[in-house]
C-alpha cells in the first residue's frame, strides 16, 4: 500500500510503498482509513521544527493522527467491535498499567504513552492497525470525513473546558487555524456570549471562520491586538483567552486584554520560550494553563455535537485530495493557503 512516511530527521515526507499491517493481535483491530486530516503538528513534523526530536527513535513511520474509517479485521478480545463498524480513532495509546499513572487510572498522563501517527504508524495509508480501545463509534449521520475532524475538535473542546468558559463570557481566540476554529466553535457551544478570533494576514482561514458564523475577526497585521480588542469590547477586558498560534509573544499579548483573575489557556505548540511580565501577571491574578489532546469524555461530547449539526462543521474542510497528492496538501497547509486539508487514502 502507499503511505506518507517520515523516514529520517529533517525536512520532508516521502510517499512510498509500505507493507500492509499484519493481522490484528489481541485487543487490536485493522482500520481501513477513509479520511485523514493534515494537522498543524503534522506540518511541524514535516518541517522538522524544534520539539519533534522525540520521533527519531521511531522512524521510519507512517504519519497521520486525525483519521476515521471502517474496521476491516478484528483481533481476539477486541469486543465489541465487528467488521464494517465506522469509527474515529483516538491517537493517544496508554501503556495499559505498566506505569504509575495508568495504575492509578490516570491514563491521560501515561508515562509511556504512544501517539498514533507520531511514534507509531498512523492514518496516512490505506490500512492501519490500532488498539481496539482507541476506536470510538461514529454516530448515525456523521460520515468519516467529519469523523476525521473529531480529533482537532476534541483539542478545541478540551481547551474550552480547561479555560472554564461559561454562559455569556467574552472569549478571545488567538489563531484562526483549525485548532482556533475548533476552540471558537466549542466556546460558542459552551454558551459564550461573544467569540473574537485574532490572526495575522490569514484571509483564507478568516473566510472559513465567517462561513462557520464568526464575524468578530481581528487582523493584527492592521494594528496592535490590544487596541483592536478593546475597541471591539468598548474597553472591557475579555473573560478568557484561548491561544492556538504557536507564536510565544502572543501569550503576553493575550494577557494584556484578559480580565483580572481570568485564565489564558495555551493550546499551541511553541518552538521557543516566552518571557512574562511577572509583576503584572501576579497583580492581575492571571491564570496560565496548558491543554494538550482530549480526554475520552471530551471525544464523546464532540461526537454528540457533530451528530446534532453535522453540516455546521464541514466548512472547516477547504481541500480534499487523494493520498497520492498528500505532499501538495502539506505545502498548501504550510503556506496557509488551506485550512483543513483532508486526504483520502
């Protein structure tokens, strides 16, 4: 089968032949991938930016951690799954009890965690073998293209939960990309009264946000963030700031418009450190929080929202390409000419 593989440390990916996965072992299934999205993390690994050296011991591997499809083979002990079931795949794989965190039931903080598509073979291929426990059934009316959005939507939903966004809140989202879009959607679903989204000279993604129903868009290429936010709010600070830029200075800029006692949640993957004005930070009693991935309960919440309004989420997908044109899709995402690129293996 053809697969998009990271073969060595450094820039790039390769579309090459890869062996079909072996028959599923105990507690495993083989999924026939129907749709797989290109994530910002995939682009970082493609570019080989700082922070992805953890992949080196696992290379070569097939990338892709946002995907959905149908179960094609079921190993022993993989109940309740059966062939033909439509599933999305949660990419984080815990050790199952070998580490202290898993033994106390804290599987999200597994100390030996693997990530499908980053430390083991993923979904940029026709077939992939995964733990049965990583599969989650797609509701009726949610096709596999939308199912492949569940992972980034889960990241956005988790950020909103960490930020404790509530009814009537004014929320500022930093970053108009897929995760920023997911955060905006989930903040709205959580009852936020206003959702402002900021980006820099990113017309294609601003257009996606408009199609998703967001009108309060701030382009920091046209003026400082603080000035534009306060102009939009009538001088009032926002209740929560949710960051998805991966640009460290945006954290300080976001804090400058956050109300006293408010939380700024960092969801972006950053290539370097950030320097905070700590005296201002302390006096304002600001809370700086981090979020990464999503809990299983968050996936359930996201799939329920997808089932309620499937077409309300589809504008996130701007490009659809066969796997053979996957490198083209990566360049579209890298150049910010696309929002979500969906590949069909």
